[in-house]
């Protein structure tokens, strides 16, 4: 009864299996179930010991009581405890479903005694702070282990997706956002630059700001712009009519929550802001989906991979890479509590803007700065410490 798979039991109950429903009902009140089992178990054991003692005294005298007790102990241990319980533990469903009929009958017949036993037990346990808890409640780590242990029934790809879904609660939008300095935007008041950007933009949406890049007033979908060109109605006025108000996201929002927000608000992107309301970057629906299923698109403007392994075993890495992605690629566990990118982690450790050829050790890596520019670190070489 205790070893039976609760989720398998729920599946059988959902299929209107009367025996499964009976077991599920018994397990809903574990105290009474245990009381009924132990009442019958102890009664039979004590009765067997009493009968053995009486028979030993009558047949062989007082000296045989100890020997008879030892023989009975072995018989009970083998035939009433170890063998049947081992079999039942290995075949819980096969034993529990038919046994539930007998147990239900015992609990009904001796309900007052079982209730009294359960009541006294609860009073005794109350000072220890022990409370009834359902075994059906799984936390995220237990659920993760259940997925990991499902190798025999779930394929590797599906297992990986399930684990990624569980991890969405731990990942924040700031971990996957496009940094502010990499956003493609244009001033609505600069007609020349606006029309030039509309012709060459490689994204489906264009950010629009007014006067300052921090003052983003909305986004334009390129599909709508194409429709204007098709109708020969392109103008500043018509473009302004296409601007959709920006959708802002607090930087600490988890991906699981943000995915739900995108769904409810019918949005595909949002601007990530800090506690002061300043734009830190942009979170896109596709990036959240890639956290679940893996990368399925590539940036058209991307010319090099973020990580390139060299013949000597080292890696040339773009320091703008997200630390989480670096951890996955190199199978390491760098902390990203304070800095979300490798560039940020390096600056956090050095506390100064570094020159090229500077090396530093961040377990389990040796990081050498290969190229720098006025804006920041451009390229690093990484060696893993084995």
C-alpha cells in the first residue's frame, strides 16, 4: 500500500478502475490505514505467540517455551514478514488492489478502535511538531529527479525540454535579454535615418525613440511598413500611426511568469527596465522558447560563433556571451548572480578596465583578454582547468 505509485494509481482511477479508487480512498487517510494494518498484524502475531506458548507447555513442558519462541520467530519473520512484504514491495499494484477489499472491511469493522489508536498516536506526536503531509506534492527538485529517472520511457530530447521548462522559474528575463547597446532603434524625428533603417533593418520589429535612445516610444512591425509601401502610402504620418506602445518588463521577472504575460497580453517582445525605470535591454518571446527547445533560429547579422574551439584545446569567446550559455557549452558552473555576461564577470573580478594580454583565474577557467576596444572587451581566450 505504501510502495504503490500514486500517479499510476491516479491514472487507473481516472479510467474508472473501482479497485484503484478503493486504494486511493484508503491512502487518503493514512493514519486509519496504518492503524487497521497494524491492528490485524499485531493481533495475529500475539495470538500465534500465545497459542505456541500454550502448546509448548502442554506437549513438552516449561523448558520448551524458549525453543518454541525461537522457532515461531523464524517462521513469522520468513513467512509473515520478510518474504510476503518483499514480494509486495516489488509488486505493489498486484498486491494492493485486491488487498484493499480486506483492509477496507477491517477498517470498517474496527473503526472505533482504529480511531482511538489514531487519536492517541496524534496526541503523542503533537509535541514533536509532526503533521500529516501528502506525498503527492512534489517540489521542483523532486520533479526534476522524476524527469531524470524517466530515461526508459521519455526520449532524451523530450527529457531535456521538460528539464528546461522546470528551470524557467529560476531564470530571469535579464539573463536572456538583448542588451540595450545592441538594440536596433531609430529616432522618429530623423526622417533620413528612419527611412534608411526601414530599408535595411534585418528584424521583424524596429524600436522607435524620440530625441534620446532611452526614451523609447514604441515599436513598428515591418509587415505593416511593407503594406504601406505596397499601397504607396508611406509617409512619416502613416509610419507614426503604426507605432505600438512599448511593453515594459521588470528585470527580476522569471521566464515562466513572463511567458504567461506574453500569452495574456498577446505580445512577442518587451523592454526590460530596472528599478529606476531605465531600459536595460529587450526580451523576446523566441528567446524564451529557445530556452525550452534549444536554438532554432540564427541572427542574420551574426558573422562568427560566440565560442570557437582551437586546436590547442582553448576557446576563443565573445565576452558578450551570456554566462548561462557559456556554462552549458563548456559544462561548467560559473556564478551569474551579479553579472549575467562574461564581460560583466571579468570587470567585476578586475574592478578596472583591462588591457589586452591580461589574464585572470576564475575557477575553473583561465581567461586571457585578447582584444579590447574603447567600448569594452572584444575577445577572450579561455582554458579550462582540469
